[in-house]
């Protein structure tokens, strides 16, 4: 298979027009290029169905990790949660293609190693985990999502506890922590417990909270880079080249951003 350019796009959130504009701007060619996405493919934008159909149409030239909105969509389709008006997913939920879309989403992981240097995850890398540990824990959730009993796991994923990681965690508590760390994490407390209330920029948040990427991680190698989304208030700025934020708030009227992996350059289009 011929491979040309590799692009990683930030949170799309159902903004099909923005995605098309960004792919046009980078000159994406489906026959040779690859597209990755950091999760939150759906919800809040103007056309989640068109977004999903475009991405599904790329076949094996596209790969994503799951975000909190993607997991929420799966839960809604199984009657576990009710759709919110702000989700704006009616056309997707009423589509005759919904069963195929569910199957497609279920097979994406929470974290994915793109190459030797880059790992992709929606929210970030919990500071007590190495990259290999992150991918291993993602595999635990993937196995459950692909299994016949996948709905049971979705039923038990909601909730904020436990807030601290222990290797001894088992069952629903273990799965819930992994999902929360991979899809909802922004700030941590000094004891490395997850904090979910603060969602703004680090400058506007309580002084006792630490952005996850500023917490010491002795397991992350110097040449490893974490590509993530989820945190629009950061506007992609972490002030650390090892942590590449790609959610630049297109759905909030800002920009949609892609990272060109080969050059390290970012390309954006305005809402």
C-alpha cells in the first residue's frame, strides 16, 4: 500500500464542513494519504452523519481513537443515556446506516500508537502510565467493546470514581478509571487524582489543580510525543513539544487543526 502524507485532525464534533475544508486545504488524497483523528468525531456540529460517512468512506486510510462524545453516542444508541438537544445527532440516530456506524465505532481503541514516537489518545496520558501501559490498558477496553457483552461495560462507565489509579483496580472500577483518564481528563490534584469540574484554561482555574501534561511522568521517554484533543480551552497550547494538543475549538467558532506528521507542521481552517 502506497503511503503519502499522514495527518492527525483534532476534535471534529460533527462539523462536516470544517473537516472538508481542512482536507481540501492540506490537499488530502485518499489513495495515498492517511488520516487519524483524536476522537469526538460526532456531536454538537451541524452534521454528524455526513462526518461519519466521509470518514467511513476512507476505509483503512482512516483511524481514530474514541472520545467521550463517541462513547456517549454508543450509550445513546443502546438506551443507556438520552440524547441531549446540544448533541445535534438526530440525523445520525435516525439513519438506516446506524447499525453499521455502531459496529464501526466499537472497533476503535482509546489509545493508539501511530509510529515509534507518537501515541494518540483523546484526553491525555495519565502521569503514572507509560505509553506502552496506556496502549495496554486501552486494549483492555477494546476487548470489552468488541465483545458480545459490550453494552454492559457502557452501562457501568458513567461516574467520577475511582479518581486515583491503582494497579489492583478490577472490574467496573478499573474500566471506568481507564475510560475517564483517556477521554475526560484535564486537571489533576496534587495526589494525582482526577478532577472533572474545571474545564477552562489553566490560567483561569483553581491554583490547586495541575494540567495533566504538567504533572511529572518519569515513564515517558524524551522522544515520545502524546497527541490529544478534548481540551478546547487550551487552543492547542501546552508549552511542551512532547504534548501536542489539537482541539482548537472549531465547534465553538474557532479553528479546526491538523498535524502533518512528517513535517510536524499544523494546518488550520477557521469556522
